[in-house]
C-alpha cells in the first residue's frame, strides 16, 4: 500500500493495525440498487447456531488444517464476534423465478426457500481480502440477481490483515451451513464471487467436498485469484494495462502475505504453505467439480493463472456431464464487469445470467 514497499529486512516496521486502518479509510464506496432492479435487507446469523464437527477437518493437511480447527474452536467461544452479517438481495418481484408460484413479497424477505426447488446465490465479494463488503458490491450482486431472477446472499466476511487465513473461509463455510439449516438444498446453491471472492468460492467448494456436503448447483468465477503469489508472466506484462496493483510476493505488504501471514518473513516454509489448495486453489484437485463459469479479461494481471485454472479444471472433468466454461474477453481488465462503460460489461452479465439459469 505504500509507494516504496517495505522489504523483509525492515519487516519490523510493518504495523498491521495501521495498515488495516488505512485500508478502511480507502475502502470501496457503498453502492446502491436501482428500484427497478431490486432491493436488499441486512441481517445476520449466530455463529454459535452453526454445528460442525472439528474432526471433519482431518486430512486437509498442513498448517491449514490446524488453523481451521483452532479458529473454529475460538469462534464458538468468542463473545466479541457472535454473528456473521449479510445482505439478502431480492430482485424486482416481477423478475423473480418465484413470480409464477404466487409468492408474496414478505416471503422473499426471509432466508428460507419459498418452494422446494428454489435456487439461491451465495456471493463472496472481492477486494484482495483487505477491502470490500456486501455494501460495496450490492449493485454488482443485484445485477446478477436480476439477470437470474434468483435471490442472493452476500456475506460480510472478516478481512485481513487483522483477520488472517482461514477466517474468511470459515465465515463462508458458516454461511453455506446457515443456508442448509434454513432449508436450502446443496444442489440448489450457486457459489459466485470475483477476484479474492473467486478464490474464496474455489477454496470453499474444495472444503465442502472434503466435508462431504459439496453437491453444489454450480459456481461462477469472475476474474478469480487462483494463485496467491501472482508470479505469472501476465502479472508483469499486463501491469501497464490493468488497474490492479500489488507489491511482489517478496514484499511484506503483498496482499497474499497480508492475508495468510501478516508480519512474517518469506521463507521456504511460507512459500509451501501459500501453495496449499485451500490457500491457492490452483494447486487443488478439481475432479468432479460442479458446473463452472469462469470470466476473465485478457489484459488483467491474473490472466495466465486464470487460464491455467481453466485448463486444469477441463483436464480433470472430461465426463459427458462436465460443464466447465471459460470466457476470455479481449483487452478487458480485472473485473471489468464493475465498469458500466466497459464495452463487454453487459455481454458478460448476460452470460452469467444465462449460465446460472441453465443449471
């Protein structure tokens, strides 16, 4: 975040609290939803009400497994953060998939299925795990909701560096389990997210499969962040085209390091930990992965890693029912969909809506 990023030799000068405070000051502005598109309500659920056996994490391996168990146990007894906040996005009633079912508006304001087959989008926002909230992304999520006619839940997961990995993953897991508790079926839940939210969609899907509860309807990945070190060729070659800026992984203020191990030197062990599939999902096993739409711009710095992700997914899903789609938009940048003036924005949104409706 600084003009001259700190080196590991000066890592003692890194003040994580100050870094986080500056991030809050420069956070993404809140967005609005046009009345003709839909509306939102704010709500929350208690973490204590979410039941999961910590022993289910066995076999994940590495530091990731230990951290998941330790943080989940802490969350259960933490009185300072007892709830996960979220926004429920409701599309214009005339455009909802419930319109022909005689559903009342008040029924749409509660997070429970209005009928047995209702599908819902669980949206995980981007922002490098440092910025963002449901409020900053509500216009974007509302657009997807309107394009699909489906309600969406966008969660306010914990941000780094004050909350390092796996706080974000656990909040996403709690939210998925909350939807199940409310009566939604696994096969009727679509995970969607952009940038770091795309990373979170991937790692959540991998974790759900490990837990045996990952029979998802599908996933949508918008400019996902599949490899945290960001050392691919496009990260360098597209630097002059893309607005996405970040210090190299050698620097302590690199967003991947601030997310996973803020204030820690870059060692061989840390590099290995950053390659765990629940941290950098590019290294995961995507066999029998749910139907997935990936969108990326060819001028974005993450493009090469996103293309590698698609290639791996395709190679590991060759069965007849496999449905892995990659849309590369020429000369577009990172998450170009957020820019109304971008020439391919409406095309991309329409494609997202078509893909999700087809599931």
